[in-house]
C-alpha cells in the first residue's frame, strides 16, 4: 500500500488516502493519515479493502504533499562511509569517532519546516547548500518505550524518502560549539512522495534484517550518488529501538537513516576531493529509491534573516 496526502486545485481541504495504480483514493469515513498510523498496518489493510475499488482522482490532477505531518523527526547518522567523507568536508579531516560504532546516534530536527514532493526549499543565506539522500521510517501503532528490536520492527508502519537539506557553512560553525546541527539544518526537510507500507518492502530484507534497496540522487539529471541502504551500520528496527530508550516513540514519528554513502551528499564528495559546486537557486535534486519512488525538490531563493549581535563580554559578577 502507498499512503499519501494531496491538494486538489479549487478544493481547500487536504486529501488523505491511498495511491492506487495512477490515482488517489481517500480513506473511508474521513480518516486521516494520523488515524491510519495510530491503527497500524492491520487497520490500514482493512481501510484499503473498503476503498481499493473506488474511483479516485488521477495523480496528474493533484499536487502531492508530504505524506505525514510528523509528530517528531529524528535523523540518524548510520552510514560509516558518509561519516568518513563528510567529516573531512565539514571538519577538515576524515574521522570516524570510536563512539560512532557503539550506538546509532541521532539528532532532532524541525517538524515544522517539512516540504513535500516538488516543493522548493527556501534556504538561509549560505555559500555551501547541500542535500542529503536518506530513507526514513514512519512509526505506526503501538510505538512504546524501551522497545526491543523485535517490538520496534512491529511499530515500523512504512518507509518514505527523506532529503535533509543542509547549509554546510552554518553547520560547521555550530558544531565547533559542540552542539547542533541546528540552523544548518532546520530550514527544510523534504519527505515523499508517499509512505510505502513495510510489508511491501519485506522482499528486500536480507538475512540480517537490513533493507537492501538501491538509492540514487541526481542534480539536474546528473547522477552524483548511489548506494544500497543495507550498507547502514544498524537495521531500521534497531534505530527505532534506540530512539525509544528511556523515551517514547509514537505513531507519526519519522526516523531518518542518515545520509547514504558513495555520494549521498555533496559534503561527503567534497571531503573526497570532488569539485562539484554547492547547490544554487534553480537546481533540481531528484532522489530515487527502489521500491518507494522519486522525490524531487528544487532550490528556491535564499531568505536573509534579521541580524543578531554577537555575544557581549559580561563581568561575571555574582550579586546585583
């Protein structure tokens, strides 16, 4: 099953439902993507059986939106090859910290700047705009706390493509303060084109539970990166389980794999000596992931932000 959200010209309501062949069919009874995620795969299958034969609108007559309004967005860094290259591109030397191998590290990014298929990103003023090719899982019911990997697997509702747009110069400054990335990342994350339910991709799981699907990225039709998602250091259920440690994952949470290796972003390629330029206004980034589809995004004009002063020297007095 493919789950989508869309807009129809002349209709102020957002459509939510299934993609059936080349059309979109609304969920029954006014259900939303959030409702379907909360019910889990069994509820989704029951809803699909009720409407699969209904006449819907052709895909060409609607504009697809991000397929989920995330409850939260965690982004992991699960590909060793990416860490090797991007550390050189951002920090000046290639280095994989021993701590990387101990646990699947992630950061939280902004769920309020989510973009959908075809949307233009409005970056901050940056000299080093980049993309990041990722696959993300979308959590369904029941979710939970301190999940085992097996329990976490049952909470993976499906998968979508994720583009973690990045301003590398802002990111480099922030991470020297040992926090972030924050403003280098939180201006836009693209998701889409839809959620493919987990059962659809089961044939691609290898014997160790890794998802062996091919991922490619093109800038203005030029192939610049390609990898197998199974090259990540941990399979997706272990990412979900780690996220739930002493915390909680809930339906609607989005967890990105982190950027694939072998050209999954310009930052990695720069670290390996590539002379490809940073993204510029008008560039098109097309990501293609086997079993899921294509996610296209374009670069819009940069948006200058109001100036803020640097830190002021303070006297460090202890009493008023």
